[in-house]
């Protein structure tokens, strides 16, 4: 394993590709792990010597004593969630991790979460499948320049003025659009006071910290959330998240130069799954989907944050090739391959048929809604591959499946995950 300065771990698809495990694994050789976007609206499930954990804000490297975990400026920071998450892992015997929070990160407020819930209620059947964690209202406010930056918690005059101004604006929406009670400025000030106390020990200029770490030759890992197809620019808009899920955004969300990101590990699942609404061409249903969901992941395919059953599908070469291209993939980590061991033959989506034409290019959403999967069936290997440590030991049909996928997506598969544990990995 060559030592690199900065590498990113990101997802190629709809999220839930198994990034948590890959980050946890790569973190062993890292000095610093950075969360650079998103909020507590998605979870990473990690199985290690301390047990099984679902993390929502903390980077997946917090289980190592030698690492520093950074919450970057691009993150939607829910302070009580972070605070409780730190407490919950320490209570389970994990040593207190070293955590730094960017003074430029912005704060998810209680009214963002309310707004998210009220909006989903209002949209009813036409909702965006939100996790109701306040993420879209948070990012809307950030770009409308009415968000609270962590550094502002330490300026009381500024806070007072801002709180009154924001309440005026929010209450028009709360009372007249949602017909809900108004928010009170005094209560918001109390909320912000409690946040200041919780977060004060961790706050610093993380961009300067990372700049110095890069100059000292430290190994830095950027951890992305969700995947390419949930990116607001390049994903299945509008069924996307509200922050960029691409490795390129890692430079912005962490505050480092883009040319420092030398290695981009894109995590790709050996079959497809998605939480939430949106186009999903290779989706399967009924008993076929139930069986894959039951066998999938570690303990079944259910959202780490929501517990919602994930939507299941066969591997999608069109979506994965596109997802890897946008990430700028240098290495593909191919996960949950062990799950497919029960199948006689494995369908793979190799193209989309749209209005009678077959394409292998991923289209925009209106065309995507009309796409039908073109499937190719590959022979299964019908054995349990957990515990295998070298590529050559994998059954021939299993290697054929990996090599077929690699050729279709056009990026090198250098890591294969064949189980949930930290050591269930084959390097190629």
C-alpha cells in the first residue's frame, strides 16, 4: 500500500455503498479523517472490535486512537446529534476521540428540522423522500445567507440581532404556509447558548490545521456521504441531497487545495440499493427483492439512519460508470460481493432502453424516468466467499463477475469487500 497525502472515499451510486467500512479500514493508515459535506441525514454502519455502530456525523475513523477527526466547513452541523454521538461511543468503551470542528461550519437549527417535517407534510404524496433531518432548509438558508456559522456563536451582539431578523422571516412561512406556531427569538437564543457550550471545546480553524498537516506530510482521508447520483448538479435531480457528494467538493468542504487530492476511492456495491424516492432503473420487486434485501448488507438492507427498507436492484453498469467518472475515480472498492453467493445466475444492467433506443450513457431525469433496463445474465458461483483473502482463491465465476463489471465501468477494481468486518477485504 503506497502512502498518499490526501485521499477521498466517496460513493458512485445512491449512497449506502459501504463507504463507512472502507473509510474505517483506510483510517488505520490515516492521521486525519475529514467529513466534508452532508449532515446527520445518512448513516455509516461500522463493525469493528468495539461492536457495531451507526455513525451519523462523526467520521468513520473515530475508533482509532492515532487519528484526528474533523468536521469540515461543508458539513451541516447538528450540534446535539454530534454531542450525543460522541457520548454514545465513549459510553461503549471507545476512547475519547480527538475531534476538531470548523469555525466556518454552519449549524442545523431546530427550526430547520421543523421546516423539513412541515414541508414533507404539505407535499404529501409529492415529497422528495426526505429523512426530515433539516438538511434542505439548512442548505437553503446557507445559500440565502441567513445561516448561523459556528464562529458567530461567540458574538452575542451579532446573535441577538440575527435571531430577531430570522424569526421575522421564518414566522411568515411557519404561520401562513404551514399554519404552525411561530418560533420565539428568546428560545432560539437559548438554543444557540446551549450549542456554544457543547461545541466550544472542539472549534478551530480546520482549514489552517489541514494546510499545516499537508505540509508535514500527514495522511488525510476525506469521507463523503451518499453517492454521485444524489449530487444536486449531477444526480437524479430533484430527488437528490442538498450538498455536493463528489470528491471534487472535498477540497471546498474541507478547505484544502484541489490538487492535493491524489487518490479517489469510489465505493461501488456488487448489486444496487437506494433509500428514498427517485428513478432507479435496475430496481427489482416482490420476492426477488425481499430475498436480496434479507441477505444484503450486515443484517439486511435497511437505512442506517431511518431503518427504512432499502429499494433493491441488480448492478447497474450505466449508473456506476457515470458515478465513477464524475468522482474522478482512481480506485474502485467493490463491496458486499459475498451477498450474491446464493444466485444461480446474476442479472446485470448493461444499458438503458429509452424510446426504443439503447444507451450506455446516463441521461437526465426526465429521460431516466422512461428508461428500461437491458439485462445480461452472468453465471453465479453458488458458494460462500467470506473468509477468502486472495483474489486467486475466489471462484472462477466470481472473478468473471468482477472482471465483467470492471470492463463495463472502465475503472480499476482494486479492493473487494467480501464481508462486513474490517478485515473482510481482498486487495487486487
